[in-house]
C-alpha cells in the first residue's frame, strides 16, 4: 500500500493535542482522547499488513513480524528508561527507591496493569508523580497488536468473507465499549477503564472493522459508483476532522461524557477519517500531509516516549515561574520537540550509529565495542561512541540495582500525615509513630542530661525582637482588658497553643473565629487542616477526602447536608486534583444554600493555580455570600509551609492557613 501522507499528518496533529492537553488542560480538555487515534490506526494498518504483505504468509513470518514490532517498540523505550535512570542518579536518586517494579513492568510491556494493581491514578495522583506513567499506552498497543495479529492471521487462513469478519470486529468493538460504560463509576476515578486492555481494545477493533468495511464496499460497488462515492468520502473526511477537533477542544476528562461518549465516538470518528482519507484526496494530502504535520507524525513514537518525563521535569519548576506559567509551558513544549527530535534520530531512526540501532543484534554490538574500546585508539569518534554506550549501559544497571520497591517518600509523608490527623493502633503507621516518639524521648532525655540540643532548636532572639515582642504583649494586654474572664481564659489557651498566630491576629479576630460555626469541606488538604481546626475554631468540623475533586464531591457534600453536619459557614478547599471550573463550583454553591461560603485557593505544586484563582474571582464577584481565602498569597515564598510533596501543608503551614481563614471570616462578618 502506497504511503498516504494524511495518515502521517493526522498522527502529528494527535501527538500535538496529547501534549497540549497536559500543558493547557482548560484550552484542550479533550486532548487525552487523541491516544485513541493511534490505536485505531494501529489496528487498521496491522490488518492491511497481514492481508496485503506477501511476506506474511506463514506462522513463522507472523512470528517474525511480532519480533520486528517488539524490537521497534522496545529499544527506543529501553533507551528512554536508560536515560531516565542516568538522570535520576544525578538529580534525584531517592525516587529510584520506589521505582523497581514499575521499571520492570514497563520493560515487559505491562505498565498498564502495574498502574491498575497499584491503584495509580492518571488524573489525581498528585503525591506520586512518575516518569513512566505514560508507558501504559505502549503496553496496551503491544498487547492489542499481538492479540489482533493472531486473530486476523487465523481468519485470513480460514478465508472467511469480509462481511462476516467486519461484523465480528464491530461486535468486539461494541463489547469493549460496553465494558467501558459498565466499568465507569460516576464520581469515581476512571483510571481503571483508561488503562485496561479490555476497554482500550475497542480502538484496535474498530480499526480492523474499518479495513473489512472498505473491502465490502469495494466488492459490492461498481467502478462507476465508486467514482460517484468520492464526493461522499470527501465530506466524510471533513466531518470526521471537525468532530474530532470539537472533541479535543470541548470534551473533559472530569465528566462522565468524556468516557461514556468521548472514548467510543473518538474511535468512530477516526474510523470515518480512515474510510475517507484512503481515497488520497489532493487537498488533504496537501493540508494534513504538509511537512510539519508529517514530520511530527513520523516521529510521534519518540515524541510520545519523551513528552511525559520532560513534562515532569518542566513542572518541577512551577514555583520559580509562579507568575509566568505560560512561559514555562512554552519552554516545556519547545524542549519536548527538540529533545524528542534528537531522541528519534539517535534511538529510533536506525541512522545514527550501529550501537543504537534496533536492527542490530546485541552480539554484533558487543563485538563492535570490543573492537574499538582500547586505548590508544586513532579513531577517536568510534572510541567515544563505544565509551558512551558502555557508560550508559553500566550506569543504568547500577540504577536498577539501586532501585527498590519502597513507598515513595512523598506518599509516605502524605499517608503518615493522614494517620496523624486520626491516629489509631490498627494503622500500619502506628508502629512508625511509636518508634518516632520513643526516639524523640531518648533525645529529650539525653539533651537534659548533657545540656545538648539534638531534639529541639534554640530560638535566637535579638534585642530588636525582644522590643517588638514587648510592644505586642502590651498591645494584647490592653485589648483583652475589657474581655470577660471566660473569653480572656480562652484567648490565653489559644495563645499558648498558637503563639505565632496570637501575635499576628487581634484578640477580637481570634475570639470571633473561636465562636464561629464552621464546616471545612474538601480534599486531603482539608483533611490535614481538619486535624487542627478545632483547636482554633471551637465550633468547627472538618471533612476531607483523599483525591477528591469538585466533580466527584457532590454526593459526599449532599450526604453531609442530609445529616445536618454542614454549619452556617462553609469553607471549601478543592482544586488540587484537577483544578476548578465555574459551573462545577456553582453547583456546590447552590447545594450550600444561604450559607456563607469561603473558597480557598491553592499554592500547591500543581498546574491549575491561575485557573483556580480565576474561577474563585468570578464567583466572588457574582455571589455576595462567596468569599476568597487567599492561601496562595500568604504561602508564596514559604516552602516551609508545605510537606515533602509540596502539595499538603506542614504543621507550620496549617497554622498560617488557619490564620488567613480567621482573618477572612472576621473581615467578612455581617
């Protein structure tokens, strides 16, 4: 089959939308659906290969095709993992301690099931950012390729009519689509259906069915009619492209429609595109088959391999570019295109050097290294290649040896922090906590005995600090002089527990907050804050849920309302897991009724900060009972306010979070 440029071009467009979805999710919310396009094309082209390639006529030749495909996918992916191991050993070796199983699962094309079995979320795992998450697609692709190869080759041998085979694969597509709909649970994380072979195979199946459909049309339609059909094919391509574009720009990964409708319809629209684009219309060959799109399309595998690790690195600089996120994202986009181009030339194109070719056996490569790896060597270029090759291989093996399956440090910190909000002896962290307390006690005892300072830090107080503290103390004494004995006693208790806050807030602000009936509702950030809220807001309760986002919060919030647990003042802390949008938050506001609502923005290490601010600003202007708690402003420039994962508040951060909340509710008192 002659190469059709439109197919290369549509792959280039698809890989762009995948990257843009991660960089600007509010503008390209449906970019995640572009992955389907590659799978549909994969099923279609594999079927063409098995039917039209005269070299694939025996089971042995089929095995050779499988071997060639595995090599084509495996070696670039292997080199990506080698580079990641090299990078991590230099810049972040601690991550290796929790990567071993994921490394081997990726190399064995089982990354998708690693994600499922370990409960990893593609959408809301803020504390566990992996460089290899995106390799689920490579695993699904090869799994689909092998199953399809066996079934299609078998049907070719049996010589079943194309109409029956087309109907069979349409049935498989319908079955997989049904499994997707059946596996989707409203307001629950959809990662399982996103990763699973049995749901993703719908894409491959419709690609295969498209091939048989084209055969049926060719067999049943006369030559004259086929010419008349070209105009229909032309408009089919236009309609398919428009519908795909609408999906990429409007479908959201946070809505049920994205999975129940988005996934199957993106498969169908891609099948329609294949049906029409196969006619090789000049206009589409020129537009879609232009040099830029085809250049991207032919490098789409290398771009896909490189984009996610580079995004992880890019977003690690979020705090440095807090007010210039679009500049950071543009730098990330340019880095992806540049690095993946180099990666393609070296590790995928087979044109750079024999050592990095996936067509050369390991034995020949080792022979070449042995031949040129000696000193002195007049051929400095080959000596450098041999040295670099061995260095990368050895460093990656060392990285594998250093790797382990410990829980990631950020996740441990998160889970231990959650345990600390509600300690119980049945938690696996109970023993850790008891061991920590015993160690702390030994250090305290030793400090008292030896007059040392291992268990606490000495506060260095300057003369200026003492003067300021004296003035603050006099001011506070003057303010509480008019208070009743009961309120004065309560203020002194809070002052002892939160000495920093008591010097920043006025007694009136503190006591107003202490008497205010408040409900804190939100994600795991709210769970952390909730552990301390009652010591400052005496009439408060808190409900925090791990990985909760605005779109999955309604049932939980309604249940709290039905139980009479939501008080007159509602504090909402959502947005960490996927951001916010105005309609979604408005739904929560309407559920809250006439309560005073305080929306807390975010300064966690996530990409949605500006989006969250814009949504809250819009709602505070629209509703008189909606107010902003500007946690972002008070925590900017204070990394000590956050835990190891740079998302959840530290103990000190929780205190200042409550400080900002107390100031806000006092300023907005009726």
